[in-house]
């Protein structure tokens, strides 16, 4: 036995225990109401409400009439001067946390002068002006085909549009651009330098001009799905062109298998890679060598198998023989997790009376310790249901709970390696740290764009190579 195994568990390991307690608490809060659902990333967000109609409460007043359906706009009178614009925003701003947003406007009548426009404006926009005539607003105008962006002078942009045409306005959050379409074809795009929320906006400005707006209730003329796929392909092409060392992916997968003690799979990977993969030269983040990567590999594999098989008594006994310092403190987080799992296994086997006796004898010592009480209550709640697997605490009977306990024990063993200077590095494998780094970079990029754009969704990346 090494010198490390003769020492008591150092205080630094409490941080490891806290991590797994927090992970359990997060899992319980996420899955308690929906025990059958898959745990989602904390970075994945719920859908936002999208615009559904024109805003009849906050509009330009008597210069235009919004139809009863709240999707049509008419300019009934002759305009008196340049400020008599009939302009109206959508009832909600464009949603921010997605790749694209888009809406369309059909020109039912170009009226006397065809001074129609489509664009985006902020909540501070003066609703007596054409979109694009005020700061922080953009508008594609039908009578001259110009794009106006924040002042009264337009820039050459696209063709004019008139009666019978359908024009659209969109936001590409990946490129931070507004784009506009005419009759299903992209006209052009312009950099979006407005960081806050913007409202889809339409305007009419001469007698009998009339438009209808489609916020997605009906199919768009523009093939938005195809355009979105094209934009994703562009993003993926940039990613695919990033060069990484030939052996990097092999080394990352190998370090993952080492970290979690999957000894047999690791051996098969090495056999399969002997003739196809160059020697691995990837240095782990904590600068441990190959020998350290396989530290206690067979023992960690054995303990993982015991826990995943529900053999908690054997786990305690084996740990006591191999790593007594991990379990010698009966009130450590590791002991708590194992005792909870023992209780759960008894409930799983229908041994309820034995579970009650076990809980009384083992959970008492944790009642006065902070952080344990809620989890003890979750375990005890299993006894209250005839079908605990279908209850709000049914997540405890899922394989993921065994995995959590196995991961905690695995991490504690890794931390006994005398070459490990920072025990926190034992919590995650290189692969998981890489995913966290990618997530952090994604969130930082989105933060620089005013928190606009898609959330990081690992499931989309994992499924991106699958055919529908």
C-alpha cells in the first residue's frame, strides 16, 4: 500500500464531496417533477415567446388602421407631411436565443406612392417615422429599394417592391446581421449593431397602401428551413476546417476510459488502434504521465462494477481493504453516498422493513451535518409510495444514481495518487473539461453579442452527424 493510503482524508477532498452532493441536488430538482425525462444541460433554455400579431395599443395613431385580425395594416387617407407615417411594431420583440428569426409582409396594395417599408426597431422608436429613419432602427423601403439604418438617407440595397410582392425581414444571430428577402429570395444583409431586443416593424405612408403580416402562423414564401440549414452548414464548415493533431481524439477518448476505470474497453481501444493511430502524445492537463493515467485502474473498475450491481456491502468491505482512509471517517460524503445507495438498493429489492432499520441506524449521524438533510428526505420518501419508481423521487432508482455514486468513489481513489497536486482535477476527465471549455467559449461569445443567439446544446452537436 502506498504512503497516501495510510493517511487520513485531507480537507481538500471535502470539495470533491461537495461537488457530488451539489450534482445530486441539481439532479433531484431537475428530475423530481418529471422522473422519466432526460437531464438537460443547464445551458439549454426554454423557448421564448415569439411575436404573433401587430401591437394595436402602441401604434402611430390615426394615420393607419390595424385590421381586426391584428395582422393587416391600411393607410386610409392622403398623407399631410413626412411625419404622418402609419407604423406599427409587433406585439413582442424578436426572440433572442436562437439561430434565426424571420417574418414576412405581403403587399396587398401599393396605394398612391408605394411608400411601404419593413424592418426592425427598438422599444424607444418614435412611431411616427419610417423604420430606418431613427437611430437603432433598420428598414428596407419599397418605393426606392434602399436600406435605411438610423438616418434619413438610404443606401443602395435591393429591388423595389410593390403590389403582389412578399418581402421578409430576418435576424441571423450567428453572424449578427439583419437580412431581407423579396418573393422568397434573399436580397441582402447588413451588420446588426443593435445589441438590445428589436421589434419586427412595418409601415405605410400613402393613401390606400395595405399590407398583411405573417409571423409564422402560415407557411413563409421564403424557405426558412433551407436557409437555416445553409447557415448551419457554413458554421460547421468553419469548425471542420480547424486543424487538430491526428492523435488528439484518440488520446481524449483514452483518457476518458482511464479516468472512469473502463479497463476492458481501454484494452480493446488500444488493440484496435495499434495499426491505425500514431503514438499518443497528448499531455493531460494536470501533467500526469501514462502511468498516472492508469493509477488503480483495475481497482477502480472493480469498485464501479460493484456499485453498478448494487452490491454496496461489498463496496464498503473492498474500500476498507484497499483504501481505508476513504471510509474510515463514517461521516464523510463518500460514506453518506454509499449509505444512501445501500438504502436505495433495499427499497429496490422490496426489503422495506430492512430499509427502515438501516436508515435509522445510518442516517442519524448525518442529520446535524449541513448539506445532507434534503437528500436523506428524498431517500426516505421512497418508502411513501407503492410504486416509488413512478414517484417524484423515482430518479433515485435510475442507473444514473448508481453512476453518480460510482463516480464519487472513483474520484476519491484518483485523489489518493501521491502525484496529484490538485485533487479537484480528479473530478472530471479531459473530455469533460474540454466540453466545459467549449461551453464557456460559446457563452462568452454570446455574451459579447448581448446574450443573443442559441444556447449551447450538446445534444445538437452529438446528433449533428446523424441522418434524419
